[in-house]
C-alpha cells in the first residue's frame, strides 16, 4: 500500500521494487496454495480474457464486490513506473479464479471478507469503502493488514489471501511479467556474476 500517488489520475510514484518482490513471493506462497491444483489453475488462466477485453458482468462476484476488489487491488499494487494491478485487470482475474477454481466455502469466505471491510468502512467512515477518501482507505487497510481495530485476526487472514490473489493475478499478466519483471522467453546460459542495482528487476518464471 502506498499513499504517495494521485488516486484520481494515478500519478507517478517512486518505484518500490522490494515491495513488489515481497508481493510476488506472497503470491507464490499464499495465492497458489489457496487456489489448489496448479494444472486447473493454468487452464483457468489460459481461459481468462485479456485485460483490455474484460468487459461485461463478473463471473462470480457482484458488480459492487468486483468494484471493491478493484479498489483493494489498486491499493495493494498501485501504478508506479509500471502498470498497477487495476491497469492489468487483476480484479477481473481474481473474479475468474474464484469462479472456476475456488470451492463453495472459499467463495463464501471471500465474499464475507469483502463484506466485513465494507461494514467497517461504513461504521468508521460513514460510507462504503469505495466511496471513502484515499487517505481513509489506506488507513483502514493498514489496520486490516495489522489485524488491529476495527479488524481482527480473521480479517487479517483474509487480507493476506486477497493480496495473494492480487499478486498472482498481477505477476501472471503480460505487463507484470514483462514490465515489472524481466522476461526472456528462452533464457541464455547461466551467469553466476551479475551486477545487481536498486533498479534491477527480478525475473519472471
């Protein structure tokens, strides 16, 4: 989550590669485990529409839940010097994965987690989460990430799962794999001595 961005226009912010690297690892450790069978997951991703063609009704979530997922995804991975999660349609991918990969209990738990976030926003901000000012959204997500009031451990666990979904959706997108990460379709030989700087990208798998 970052506060140093223009929410209306997604103005540029300083790149934070350490943050995104951590999110990628969350996606690998949490998102994949939550989704289960990797063969099924690969088939599901292959059937996911490209980000630019993802119009129409959501596959599983309600329109309001899809919008909330999009706002949360945008806060987790905002646009910096590379596209953010919302730019690549990560919320649509999450909706698709929930529809085709998740079992009923996991689907219900996801919806319940979104509902708790929105309820907390209405109680402590007077309106739904998507309608709150950006600074208030970030403050609530910081509390959610820490599992502190008005949230608890169950909400914190849900948010970790959501970040796993978003990170996986982002880093399996074309922009995430080729702009945020460095990508070689056919890698060359092993190089054991590569100079690493603060701007060096991790490699897409």
